[in-house]
C-alpha cells in the first residue's frame, strides 16, 4: 500500500503542474490546449539545462543538488514561457482562435522537443541527474510507512504542492487575484475599472506556461529517474492535466487531491491483476469522472463551480 501511495503521489505531480498552469490561464479567460506541447518544451529546456551544467563539471556523476535544480528550473521556465509567449501573442494581441492556436502549439512543442532531445542534448548525463533530483528526504527502506508516504519524494513534489497553495492564496486573498478573476469573468468591465487586461493576460499565460512546463521536467527527471524512453507519454499526461482542471472546478488547492486521484487510477491500471481491457478501462476512469463532474456542475449552476464566463473568448478593447 505504501508503495502504491508513493507511486500515485509521484505521478500525480505531473498532472498537478499541468493543471495548475492551465487553471491560472483559464482564470484569465484563456483555454490553452497547448499545455501538452508546453510541457514537452519544459522538458526539453530543463534537460538541456541539466546537460549544460553537468558538461561543465569535472565529474558529471556528482552534480550539486542545488545547482542541478536551479539550472533545470531556469531553462525549463525559459523554454515553456517561450511557448506561452507564442500563444499569448496569437490569442491576446492578434485575437486568433484559442482552440486552434493551442492545438498547433501542442504539435509544435512536441516536435521541437523531440528534435532538441535527439540532436542537441547529451542524454548520457540523465542517469546521474535523475538519481540526484528524485532523491527523497527519507530513503531508508526500514523507515515507518507513514514517513515513506510523506517524505520519500524529491524537491519538485513539495514545490508543486507549495505552488498550488500559493496560487490559491493569490487568487482568493489578494488584489492581483481579484483583478485576474474579474478579467476571466468580464474583461470589458475590468478594463473600464482601470485594470490593464492585456498585461494581466500576458503575464498569467507566461507564468502558467512556466509552471506547466515543470510538469514535463518532473516526469522525465524525477518520476522516470532520468529516462527518455517513455517521453511520448508527456503529451498524453498534458491532456489529462487539462481534464483535471474541470474535475477540480478551477480551484488550485483542490487540484492537489484531484491529481492524486488521477495518479492513483493510472497507477492502479498497472499494479492490479486483470485483463488488458480492464486495465485500459481503469485508465479511462479519470476522463469519465471529469465528464460526470462537468454534467453535474452544468445542472447545479453553482457560481463557485463554474468556468470563468469569458473563457475562450477573445477581447478587443474597442468592442466594449
């Protein structure tokens, strides 16, 4: 059971980063279907940063934990924010269709990532880096189960949880969060109140993309311990992260629990004894639950459980 919980929580953080980034963007009125591509770009950037850092060391097998984390985060944010900037330019300034732009960004991001990883990144460094990044605070096999379930994760697990709690506080307890939510509900009214709608949208999309990109980096360097063999699943997890936004009712704090539920279902499909059909059906459960939640919220129409009113709609100041 402890092993199952640890595996579920570890995988859940991939969904958490993607869901958190998408939630912030949707709060600003932007449905970004480019999250899978942005997560791929975040992976490429973080892995490139790790390779560059270890390439400067006399002994690449013994990298500094702090510098490894800093290099990976910095380059991951650079690459994923680049993808977010493209999306922001097209949907905010040029008012392109958000759905089409997002789908194009997913194709672009996954293709560019594969090119970078194949041609420009030395993957021989990944094994040592993965061991360092994924090292938990408790690594003793004889430690009590409760300690293993709580403290056997790497830095990125706790960092993701802190980001989700911080996002909840900012959205619900600060003026910045109030402005952001008002833009997502009615950008024309927010604009008339003196809020710089364009600036808020740009910053939110870039910040949200940067957070989502860390999910791809975490999956490769922490969950897979530096392996690139199953990298194609990053894009699939990006789509699950978008579905998780609906499941968690656009609430960052709820996304922590929701991501663990999604991770648990996905892990259960591999650890439970059953036919291949049963396992595939189990992996489909998160999507089925999301549809049920969407139908329920549509019927109930409770204000706090609805998507932002201006979600997916481009805003042009002269039209208000």
